[in-house]
């Protein structure tokens, strides 16, 4: 009986990459392993796909929540994102990074869902019950925690007042922490457009915060 | 706030997170040194950005995540993955490009080839017309003028629009002409095609 592992499912490009990468670099080893998982998922391995879901579910759900402002909608969006991932994973180029592709998919799904929601007359919402589904950074000071929680709710309400495109750019760039180029790629627009959107959003948010706290300059 | 400061606002909003290029950054920083109002705006923007960055700490709780996972895996169980031939065909057809990019590339290629073909066909037709025109008699209107409009010659074949040609004429020397009226000078016509030069020797009767 042969003890050789079955590697027929591994993409030749992945094998080549695995040989050329630095074997002692943990990040590149993890990346190579993940590409192998992706290749297995493309060939229909449901266990490999589950690994992809487990690895990215938190990121996708959090981003969806921030873009949509509703946990219920965010869960629907995250579910749709992973179903589309399963359906269209064969279109993904295994030599490119996976996360930007997934972020772009998430943004598109959230846009579609947001559009449907606005057709139904709903807006970017946040309820007390939904906020309870967020884990807060626990501190020993309950007053500080309460203050932090109130501030967080206020910021999300201010965020809700932004136009959809500006909010998406602002969330990706300033809350998710993507670079301007990554944000532009996720939105399918130019860096100049993103800069214009985030500049406008930052000024509006600064003004809204100053107004809500009785600031000096309007 | 000064009028000038309004134009700086969007730049200051970008400066807060380092989204400006080197030249713009220097310009805005110089303005901030001179303008107290804009310095206040810069500080307030920094504070509001810090508040929003704190939102990064909030993460979705485990219950919401596991609910999504269960729903996804349940749905995926009912789906079939893309068949192997679809995967192979997709890679062959789109070569790692995005679908839209691949289609756009093909469309541009088709347009370029079409344009090239049209250009070649037109050039070939023009060459044929010129060759045909070369065989027909050409009647100049005024041979003495240095620059003339060459009128189109009536032929059965379609000729290109009359164009302004530079007609190089060997001007007869008046002194020589006076000495002998019988001397004839050839007339040279230069056509669009540098390879085709038409010489006309008029007879005594002028035909």
C-alpha cells in the first residue's frame, strides 16, 4: 500500500509557489497552506470550503454589519457572500490574494442588499438588541464601559447619516483600515474618487461630532 | 473662516490620515502653520478619526457567527461545486483576468483588427484609383502659375476629390522665349503618390 499522499488535487502553480517560497517563514507557510485549501475547495472539497468559512466569517460578518448597520441584514449578507464564494470560487485566480476578492464580494453583496432595503423603505439602522450582538472590549471600569458603549452607539448613528457611497468608503478606509488603493479596488472605483469620498465623509463626521458635543466650529 | 481656508478643508481631511502626496502635504502643512482656524480643524479631525478607529475593537459575538456558519454550511450542502470542465474552460478563456476585463480586451482586439482591415482596404483602393488616373490624359488649367488647382479629369472611374497640388513648372526664360518661340517646355505634375510623376509635353497647338 502506497504511503504517498494524494496530491493530484493541488494546482501546479500552487506547488511551484510552495517550492519557491521561504519555507521557514511562518506567514508564507500559512499562506501556501491556505492556497492549497483554496485549490481543494475549487475542486469541490466541502471540508476545505468549511475551513475558508471559519477563517473569514468574522471579518465578513463584521464588515457587513458596519456597511449595513443591521445585524440581521449583516447575517443575510454574510451568508450570501459565502454562497457566492462557493459558486464562483473557480473564477478566482489562485495566485492573487484572497482577502481583497472576498472584501469586494462582500461590498457588492451589501450594496445589493442595501439597495433592496432602501426599496422597501428601510434605512441604515441599529437597534439595542443588535448592538448586544457585538462583543465589547471588556474593562474593569463599568462606567468607562458604559461611556464607551454610548459613544459607540452615537458614532454608528452619525455614520448612518452619511450617503451610501461615502459611508462605504469611510468604513473601508477608516474603520476597516484598508489603504486607499485597497478601498478603491474593493469599490471598483479610482483612488481619486475614494479620496474625495473619504475627505467629504471625514469632514461631515467631524462636524456631526462637534455638533453633538457642542463643539466650537460648525 | 477665510475664503481661502474653505479650499483647504478637503486637503486637511486627507492629511489627517496621510492621504496626500508630498507636494500637497507640504502646502497644507505650511497653511496650517499660518492659520489657527485650520489648525483647530486639523486637531478636531484627528479626534473624530480616533473615535471612529476605536470602533475597530468591537467584534461580532460568537453566537451571531456560528449562526451564519450553520446557515452557510447547510446551504452549501445542497449546492454542487462548479464542474471540472467549467473550471478548466474558465481558466483557458479568461487566463486569470476578470471576466469584464477579458471581454473588454477581446472587444478592443476585434475593433483594432477591424480598423486595420478597413485602413488596408482603403489604401488599396486609393492606389488602384491613382494608377488608373495615371493612364488617363491630364489637362492642366494654368501651367504658368506656380500653385494651381488641378481640376479632376472626367473619367469613368471615380477619382479622389480635387486637391491643391504643388505644380512644379520649369518656367520659360523670357529672354530665351523671345529668341525662339518654338522651344517647348515639359510640365511636371506631382501627384499624391511620390512614386507617380506625370510629365506633359504640349504640342505647338497647345493640346
